[in-house]
C-alpha cells in the first residue's frame, strides 16, 4: 500500500508539472532515502502555500525534485491515517523498491520511461491522474471536461509506427527517441516479438549516434532472446556493449543470451561486467554465483557471495549461502563464523525476501527457539500483510517441525485461500528448510496433486561402505521421493534426493533418476554419462536406452544415439505411439549419418564415428567450462579422426583465439569455411577477429561454440 501511495504521489507531481522527468524522480527518491536512513520523522518539504486545506503551487517556479518528494510524503501521511503508523526504516524499504523500478524503465535522466510505465500500471489498477479546472476555493467546476479543448497528442499514446516516423523526422530529440523505445518494449512484453524484430532491424542503421544504436540493439537482442534465438541475441547484444561499454542492462541480457547457447564462462564474464558497472544491483549476485558453481569454479563462487555480503550485509540469505560455500571447500572455521552471524540476525521489518525468512526460521529451529518464532511471524504479517503474504507458508513450516497437524492444516487453509503465487515462494523457501522438515511436509510439495511413479529399485552399498538393510530400505524410500519430485517438476529437490542416495549406495534407478534431472535442467552431457552408467548397471529397460539415445543426440553423439534407439526397439516398447516415434527417429538418424558420410566424401565405420563424436562432445564441454587448452587438445584429435568436420575446425579456431593464438585460430576458422562456406559460427568469429584488429583489445572478442545438432528430429522427449 505504501509503495502504491508513493507512486501515486509521483504521478500527481508529474501531472502538476509535465516537464518532470525520470531524473527528477530519481533525485527525489535518493534525497528521501538519505533522510529516512538518518532521521526518525518524515521531512517537511514546503513547495507552495497552504490555505484552508488547499495547497497552491506555482508550477512554473517549483523545484521538480522538491515537488515529487513532497507529494510522496503527503501520500504517506494519508496512508498512515488509514493503515497505521510506519517506521522510517519501513518507508526506506518502499523507496528502494521504487528506485529499482525506476532503474529498470528509465533510459536516462531526461527519459519518461518509468513515469509512462507507472502511469499505465496505476491506470490498470483504477488510478488515473488528470487536471480539472476549479473555482476560487479549490472545488472542481461542474461539467468542466466538456468545456476543455482536446489535449495535444501524447507521445506515450502514439503507435510504434507513428513514433518511428516522428523519430526519423527529429532524430536527435531525446524525448521522442525515449518514447519510441518505450513503445518498442511494450511490443516485447506483449508477445509481439516477431513484429518488433521486423520493424526494428532496418532502423538500427539509421541511428544517429552510438548511444541510440546501442539501445536499439539492446531491445532487438531482448526480442531474439524472448523468442529463444540465442545466437542472434548474442550478436545484437555484443554489438550493443561494444558501442556502449557501460550499458548495464545490455550486459545483463547478454549474460542470459550466453546461457541459452550453453556458454557458461562467457555468461559469467557478462554478469561480472554488469556487476562492476553497478555494484548496487544485488540481484546480479545469485545468478552469477550459480553460474560459477555450474562451472565448478568454487573460488569464484565464494568470491561472489563475499561481494554480495559486502554489498548487502543485512541479507541473511547471502551470509547463509556464503557459509554453505565455505563448507563445500572444507573451510569450516569461516563457515562457522558466518553461521554465528546469521543466528544473530533477523529479517528486515519490511521488504525481506522469503529466502531471508526461511534462513531465519531454520536458525530458530536449530537453536530450539521455534516456539518463540510464532510471535515474530504474526507481528510481521499483521504489520505489512501485502508485503509479507508468504508468512503463512512459514507458519506451516513451524507447525510441521513441531508436529502440530491441526495448526499446520489451518496454515495450509490460509495459504490456499490466497490469490498469490504460492509455488514461487515455496521454491525460494524449500531448499533452505528441507533438512529441518519431515518428508511428509507440504512445504516440499506443490499444492496440486500428483501421482508418483513407483519403479522397481535395487540398491547395493558403494565400494568401501557398509550399509545395513534398514538403511538400504530408507534409501529406496528416498529414491521414490526423488521420482515423485520429478513428477512435480521440482528438479532441485529430486537432485538432492538422488545424490543423497548415491553417496551411500548405487542402484540403476537412482542413477537413472539423476540423469532425468540433468536432462530436464539442460545438462545434457551429465545426463548422457548418467544414462550410460544406468544401462551398464541394468541393461534390460527400454526406457533407459530411450533416454540414453536422447541424451546422446543432444550431445551430438549421433551414432551412439542410433545404437541406443536400436537397442530400445530390441527390448520392446509397450506404447505403440512411442514405438512409432523411435522407429522414425532411427530412420532420420540413419539418413542423417548417410548424408554426413556423403558430405565428408569418405566412409567411416561406426566405431570411428563414435570416437569422433565423443571427442567433439568432450571438447565442447571443456570449451563451455573455459578449459580452452584442454578443448584445443580434444578438437585437434577430433580433426585427425575426421578432417572434414567443419564444426571441429570452427571450435578449434575459437579456442585458439581465446588464448591469443590469433594467426593459428584464423587459419582453423578459414579451414572450416573452406569445408562449409556458409558456416555462420566461423563467419561470426572471423568478424570478431576483425574487430580485435581494429580495436587492439581481446575484450571485444566473443567466443561462440559450434554445438547445434544439424539433424531435424521428430518430437521425441525424455522419458520420465
């Protein structure tokens, strides 16, 4: 409520003084934030004369920053009369939320991007600002709207085509260009990406300066990203950051684009660039840390969490994750130090995310203070119910931890009665509280009912471990829980269950389940090795072989995929439709392999092709993890097996460029183009090499991985 009242105040100020821009709003919010952080009372900001409860403002001479701040404070006073007093710390949290929104939508101090967005948002909620003529006592004149002339056309209401024409007529008018971009973003969020790309692409060349061109490329890249065209998104966004190196939003979008094409190392670099440019953007740290963890770079993951803690010291979640990272590298003393700090912390009075509350609750349970937690949870929900709507979820967790079934059912009923994204908060809380809740907890399950599958299990103790039958039975139950989590698409919980089992015992079902998790979370290389291991343990299940074939194909092991699908058919498939799909898959694979052999001009045995494909896939994996020297060795070996494989030459060239071997890298790329003249990956990397020659710096050299399967396959999916 207090955030909305503040935004109403901002719109009131912008309506009274139409020349107000996003920069004035930012200045006002920064000024208010400094005041709220150092004072216990709200500021008094005179902007006009008050007489008979009517405020009179000289719109031509009033300071825009003062007016915005004054209207926000006035709206807060009215909100407190209705909803009760709020501390300055709570109001400072409101200001930070609005500042984040301003940074998202503004395109510079003279922009009106945020103001237009907020006006549209409030309008949808039934709040609209307009000036109405009044009498001498401040009362509206009757039927005044009919007496007013039609207002001049507002830029924010024009179509994209009209704004384009206006911008082409006045290319250096910042207000027109901002309105043009804002309308383009509206097309993007409203699902009109194809239309936007067709309209915007020819206009990029008509931009009058690098700043305009960079922003148009940013919108274009985001449109490609939304349509899952990773390579085209990378191209547009790289051009954007090359034109404007301090463009934070473009770096953030570029990080996402690199992730879609599997270049985790390049994604981490883009996240780092964004973080260096705006260290206050704390939302950058969790995905950056997750990227480093996926790369196996624990040192960088820890450094990221440490920077997060330094930036947002009050974040309980950040300190907790830092402690967990320390534990993973056996830095037990550091982990204990951070956890000791976490145990003394409490979530912020307002605005604390669900993850902060979850960590706090875990600490209360661990310290035996769970009974005292109720009072704080109730106080937090009563004080700000709209911000803390997820508190019933935590009350459910406390009831389950205490074994109070009736209280848990009451909390569950309260959750189900809310019109809120319950699953979203659950996903933030569940990974943290999982270890302190019973396996039957409703926190660990979506509200919708799912029917788990019940595969047969065979577990045996891992070498060097002694496991009794009771423990094996419990591990089988955990394996079943893992498959139930998969059915509910809770892959993080499923992975934890399967890894817990495999730490003590080995069985084909747990290995297979972990393979499904990796497949469903786009870790195809891991999935391939796990499915391969599963069929080695137990080779009589057609589903195992079917998924092995899918994983092999996703990692460009075409011949291994064909082997797996053929074995799948030998074992027999009960589902007629699935059998037809597998048969069609085999037909396409065989035809594709024949076409490849014809293209290469040389017959290869299946063993030779399997060896080459494995070298190529392992090279791509090393390349994605930034292990360029290892990748170069693998691609060199791959081209000795098959010197006509243009993708191996292309990736070899890209890796050589990354380690500074520009001449040899260029030769490899040109070798790839000699085999396939229209090979876009090599063309893109050669173009980047030309940019390096012009700029003299390797920082402008992107690395693209040539790893897209070339065979068009029928719609077969991984089996769950």
